[in-house]
């Protein structure tokens, strides 16, 4: 009986082992059929590791594409959170550098990374003190501007990559004068400018704002314009003007830009030629538009009159 009991027990153990193997096989088969291993692409942020406080990194893309492999149930929309992509800046020298993109996936395997390498500019952080100037914005009235500007602070410290700081010429405080017709005070956000007046980003300005005491003034500009003679009436019968000379031929006027920029010439007041029978010189006043201030208010017109044949 003891022999039979031992045999029975051995058969029972063998049956259990066989059952376990079959169960594992069936489980693997079901899993492969119902939850197969697949591949999927994810866009993930590109991190920068081992960047010191004195380093500035440029041109690195914000995201890269990572191809990963795992069971289908694991590759849902949230699987991208388990992917880390980065470039390592440890002991990387300054200048343009080609760095490999590293990636790992905590839920499976990384198959590929696009791009595999990135070109970045490695620079160092520096500081530069530059003057604060003002610029007028939102000005819909060309006849007014801001004068007597008081800016506090007069200078600002710009912090950023040395290659960028070398291009900065000044810091501007843009003053909006939209709907402003009286003196006012404003707090303006500062903007770094290059020598061509173009705004430069990727820098830190200390302080980032300035206080402006703005005085509104009306603009006046001066231009030189030709004089146009205005004739009225008809010449006496048989007479005609052979030549006409204006002294001076041009006059300088001062006016608001909205007026001066639209004037092409200055007319004289009408000259009556109905009694003009011989050559003569006449002094005539200028026909001046409103808001125009001339250097002279009149000109001399010299007529050469001849009898027609």
C-alpha cells in the first residue's frame, strides 16, 4: 500500500506540473492574442540635463519623437508621460555642439528617437548695463508726441547669453499715448533693442519696468515748397505773358505734420491781369492754409508782356 500511495502522490505531482505548464501556455497565448506587443510614436518634451546656472542653451528643439515598444494595453495616450527624452550638457564646451538625444521608457523599450542628434549653441550667462530710452507707441495723431521725458531708472541691467548681449544697444520703455492729450505718468515694461531698433528676446532685464513722466507736445515740421502763381481775369486783347518769374521761387513753411506732409506747393493770392499791358513786377501775398507759418508772407512776380503778332 505504501508503494501505491507513493506512486499516486508522484502522479498527482506530475499532473499538477503538467497542468501548470499548460495554464502558462494558455495564458501566454491569450495575452499574445488579446494584448500583443506593438510599437507607437509619441512626441515628448526634450529635457536638458546638467545645465549649470552660468550656461545658456539655444536652438534645442522643444519636443522630439520617440518610438517605443510594449504590450498594447500599456501604450495608451498616457504612456507618453512614462517616456523621458534628454540631452546631457555635462562638461560640454561653449559653441555649436552636436549632442545625442537619449530616451528611456519605464513601461517598455525605446525603439528609435527622431532626431537622434541635435545641434545646440552653448553659451555663458553675462550681464550688461545699458541706458533706458523711450519710444512712442499707439500714436494715432501724427501732430502730437512726447517731450520732456523723465525716465526712472536711467539705466537697466540686461542678463543673458553673452552672444546676445553683444547685440544690445539700449533698453526702451514704450510709451502709449493713445487718447492722451495732457501730461501723464506711466509705468512701462522694458524691451531690449539692438543697434537697428529691433527687439531682442531671451534676456532678463533688471528692473523689468520703468516710470515715465511724459509731457505731451504738438509737433511742428518745416518744409520748403515751390510757389505757384494764381492768375485771374483775361489779358487785354492782343497782349500775352511771354515770361513770368517768381522771387523767391520757393518758400519755407512750418506746420503740423498732418498739414505740411500733404502740401505740394503754396499758391499766391489771385493776380488780376486784366490791366496788365506792359512788363512789370507785382508784390503779391501768399494764400496760406490754416496752421501754416511761412518764412515770408509774400513774393514778387515779374511779368514780361508782349503784343501778339
